[in-house]
C-alpha cells in the first residue's frame, strides 16, 4: 500500500500543532514569565529552530495558545448549547460550561492574566493582544446575533458591547475563582447571563417567550 506523503504545508501545520501542545504543557507548569522557548522545543522533541520557524518569539507562542484555546472553548460550548432552547436554558448551560472549562484549565486563566499584565506594560504587544481580543469579542457577538434571530425581541444594545460585558463578567468570575474557588458557585455565571437575556427579552429569565 502506497504511503501518502504530506505536503510541505501539512508538515508545517503538524509541527505547529505539536509545538502548541508542548507550549500548553510548559506554560501550565511554569507560567508565562518562567517558561522559555528552549523548554517548549524540548517538550515537543524538536529543535529551537523549529520553534523560530513557526513563531517569532515567546509572545507569539502565547498569542497562538490563547487563540487556539479560545476557539476550542467556543466550539465546545456551541456544540452543547441548544440554540433552539429557551434563553434561560442557553444561559445556564453555556455559563456552567464556561466555568467548568475555566476550572479544568486553571493554568490558562493564570496565563491569560499574566500576559494581560505583561502586555499592558509593553505597548507593542498590548496592541496585538487588543486586536486579537476584538476578534474574540466579534465572534461572541456573532453568536449572540444568531441566537436573537427569530425571537420576538432584539438585542438591547449593539452585540459587540453586550459581548464585551459578558466577557468581562466571565473573566471577573474566573479571577474570583482563582482567589477563592469555594466562593464562586458554578451556576453563578449562568444566572447572571440569564438576567441579561431577560432584560433583552423584556421579561423573565425564561426569555419572555410565553
């Protein structure tokens, strides 16, 4: 049986994914400041040259890890939230999933907060992080717009602003959970989202769809 040979692009994509998997492991153990690209290369079983052929520096690696993690979280939540369900059901399922994933990937929240602090002190990387963040908010806004289609109500404010508010609440609760895991009930984020949607629907948390 003939062996299918990978194209150059396919090989590079596989190498990149291997490096990202290694980077996730290294950052989980060491955090942003202490981790090095040498450790990422060693974890992946590749040379440091392989790292630099895919990423310019450690900041690039972190941005790629954050991008990949955001996409995975979004895919998991969307795959398990019934877009035809009531607003209350969507809010509680989506909120609970977000908090569960956040708890499972505690290292990722720590990395995010570390990098936000670093980027705030380094304008060049701060601008890049802000651009990526706006893309993430736009993706969340698109989901909200889709969820509002066919309902008897519209969003109470531009979807981008509503996405920002929800993201900020989720990030804040994630930080609180890092400080005091027992002090943040798993259902709290879903409860807050349900209240936001109730305001959008002009009725009860059930969505005003009687």
